């Protein structure tokens, strides 16, 4: 009998420990002993940005000028955020789809070649299909850089070798591509 009572008490013990549901809290206008200034409402940490920050939204609306630095930044950001699913050349054959995740479309499809660069920026911002939003990970200016790099990938994959100079053609042949 004692064992049965002990077993029931042990089963009830976790239910009695619900301190998470009754934690003390302060309203924003109340004093608080937790912080040195005695206020419950604290300023956000330095560098915190609101999701609808006007400066970020302006950077998203205005496409930066196409420069080698922008393309280089786009290549870096593409390698970090896009390559796992879209692959190095943008064909949609990245590591993630090879492990069973839905395959993204190739950037070399006629539909995406005809799409405006803004389309890629919008997809990075809001997501599309199985792709979730990257707006909390990729800065607005970097979204434009990635879109520019995608355009460079699209052009590079359809350029005939005859358009290359001798040195570039030799390097291409040596690489086996």
C-alpha cells in the first residue's frame, strides 16, 4: 500500500512544479529591481532594427547600381544562402534537394530568365512555395546583390564558348567544363 501511495505521489510531483505559469512579470510602466535604472521598460540593444525600419524598406525599393563589387557580394551571399538548395550554377541541384527536399526550379528556365530582377528580391523577402522568407537573414542591399548574381549565372550558362577570348577558352578547356 505504501508503494502505491509513493508511486501516485511521484506521478503527481511534476504537475506540482508549474512555476513557468506563475512567473512574476512587470508592465512597461512599473518599476523593476531587476535593472540598475529601476525601470522595467529597457531600450533595445544597440543595432536592433525594426522589421519595418524605413531605411531598410528604402534600400529594398531602390536597386543599387550594378558594379563588380555588387556582383562579388552577390556571389558571396549566394554561396552562403542559395547554393544549398539551388546549386552552384543555379540549376536547382543543391545538396538539400538531393536529400529529399523538393527541388527548386532552375534559374535557367525561360520563365525565370524572363522574370524581372525584382522577382528574385521579392522571393528572398517573402518566400515562395517551399522556400521560406530570408528577410531576417539577408539585408535588403544583399538581396539585390543576389538577384544581380543570379542574372550573371543565367547569362554565363547560355554564353557560347566562341564569345570567350583565347585565354578564357583555354582555362575553360583545362577545367574540363
